[in-house]
C-alpha cells in the first residue's frame, strides 16, 4: 500500500519538477539547437537521396542502352550465320 502511494507521490513530484525543467529558458535553447541540428541533417540527407536517385537513373539508362546494343549485336550474328548456310 505504502509503496504504491510512494510511487504515485514520486511520479507527481517528478512530473511537476519535470514540467518546470522542460519549460525553462535553458531547455528551450536546447530544443532550438536540437531542432536546428535535425533540420540540417535532414537537408543533407535529402541532398544525398537526390544525388543517389539521379545516379540510379543514369545507371539504369546506360544499362538499358548496353542491353540494346548486345541484343542488336546478337541479332547481327544470327543473320550472318543464317546467310552463310
């Protein structure tokens, strides 16, 4: 019984002190700095994602072109073989 009451009182006290700490000027500064760092990181990550997407598109286009050239080369080889027979 007393342990539950002690936990409740401790939680209420911690909550009250916690709210005061979280709403202090120093805490607000920390939130601002943390948010600014997050936004910088997000911008950097998005630039990286954009670069990777552009490179992926280039790689895909070149791979398709390479396959088309190989298919064309194979088709020419088949035509040459048939004409020799």
